[in-house]
């Protein structure tokens, strides 16, 4: 069986330090607003795990939950209030949002210093730009930390990225290219997914399709990073990769739960603390 990469080990290696430096006597607590529209199961899973992980670090989490039928103009008014509230230092807007809500206003107005999951234009542009970054979407950063922990040489490596969503696929593709990898990106229209995934030394999957990747999609000895977090019919968290099927063929593989998601939550904690420090300086 390939090596199972435990998210907790990666988080402890990189992030425990960054998240343990909070001055205890501080009067103002770093505060994260979690903004959710509707009751999408993977958003609720994340919200619960964020609150569980961030509270013990002295971070206050305030949930703002809106009905999925809310009109865009009304949502935007509430978002403005959250964004302008000086008692809120960080904002996490959970995705996906209902189809009738456009995020144009949010993307253009979110305070870059509060934008800990990098959904706004300023942080997005810095990912596109060479050099100094702002906040990077937590999950994309989590994947880079896992690859670094595994000491995967990225220069010249064949990476296949399945999924091109705003939270993972898009930003991660740019970051991997910047590290010198040769990246193949796949989406729903990819004609022969199996051929594209089978030549990858590093296979990263973030689609939201339960068990899209089976054993015959994976090259012998590949590193497999399963970003998908889906809730199956029995209410269990499952990935986009069929772990049992693939684990013997991969040289290393991340499980769900206990893999990428665990690192994501710690990265978020470090971003919230960084966002707080930046605002306390001003
Ligand atoms: N582990 C973690 O910390 C996190 C996990 N997630 C999980 O990651 C998954 C993806 O999330 P997100 O990126 O936001 O989703 P999006 O819906 O934004 O993106 C999904 C991408 O997958 C592609 N896709 C869909 N079906 C297929 C298919 N059959 N074959 C190939 N590509 C396909 C889509 O292609 P197209 O562009 O053509 O539509 C799209 O590019 C979800 O399970 C989510 O819960 C999300 C955030 C954090
Ligand atoms: N703007 C935005 N950014 C996101 O990053 C984002 C999002 N929206 N919408 C929903 C998805 C889903 N997602 C999860 C991340 C971690 C766990 C998680 O911590 N899971 C633990 C297990 C928790 C448990 O066991 O209950 C783990 O994987 O180990 C769950 C879900 C982030 N997402």
C-alpha cells in the first residue's frame, strides 16, 4: 500500500507554530465572519470544522446564514455591512452560492485585508502576477504545503489538475506553473480523462464528483492528492478519488477525511491571524 499522507502531520509541520503565537492578553479577539447562503452539505461540513479548529486558538467565529432564496441586492447590502464592520477582521464566503446570486459586487468590494480565502480582485490579481502574493485560497495553499512536505520536486514534473474551479483548480494551476511543473488541466469536456490522468506523476483532483478517479486512471507510483469533499447518501465525507481502489497503485495518497481538508482549516487559521495582525498595525 502507498504511503497515506496525514493532513494533521503536514499542518503540524508548517502551521502549528504560525497559529500558536497569539498574545493571550490581547483585548480584541481576531474575528472571522463565516458567510453562508443556503445549506450545502460540504459548506456545513467546512463551517463546523472551522469553528471547531479556530475557537481553541482564540479566534471568534460569527456565522451569517442567509436563505437560499435571498435576492442579490439584499444579500449585497448585508455583505457591505459585514465588510465595513471594524469588529470583523476576516471574511470567509462559502461556495458554491445559489446560481441566481452573482458575486460581482462581493469580488469587487471585499476588503483585501479581510479576504482570507482570496475571492476578491486584489488577491486574485496577485496570484496571476509574478512574485509577492497576497492571500491565496486556503485549499490551493494547502495542496502546495502537502507537496512541499512530501518533498516533491515540482520543476519539470508532469502534474495533471482535474478541475478548474475558482477555489482550487485555477489558482493552483498558476502556482504549480510558477514552480516549474508542466501542468495539464482537465474539465468536464476533456475527451479522454483517463489518458490525461494516467501520465501524471502528481495527480490532483478537485471536481466534486464522487469517486471520479479509479485505479486505472492512475500511473503506478504517482502521488495522488484528493481535494474533493463530498457527502454521500449515508452522510459520510468522501473524496473524488476511490481511495480503496487507488491506494496500492499510488506511491502516496491523501485520504478523505483527514487529508487536504485538515490542512485547509489550519491554513485558514493562519490567514485569519495574519489578517488580524495586518489590521492591528494600521
Ligand atoms: N479539501 C478542501 O479543503 C476543499 C474541498 N473542496 C471540494 O473540492 C471539490 C471541487 O470544488 P470547487 O473547485 O469549488 O468546484 P467547482 O464546481 O468550482 O469546480 C469543479 C471543476 O471540476 C470540473 N469537473 C466537473 N465534473 C468533471 C468531470 N466529470 N471530469 C472532469 N472535470 C470535471 C468542472 O469542469 P467545468 O469547468 O467544465 O465545469 C470544474 O472545473 C468539491 O468536492 C468541494 O467540496 C472545496 C474546497 C476546499
Ligand atoms: N470559499 C470556500 N472555500 C472553501 O475552502 C470551501 C468552500 N468555500 N465551500 C465548501 C468547501 C468544502 N470545504 C471543506 C474543507 C475542509 C473540511 C474538513 O475540515 N474536513 C475534515 C474532516 C471533518 C470531519 O471529520 O467532520 C478533514 O477533511 O479532515 C470540510 C470541507 C471547504 N470548502
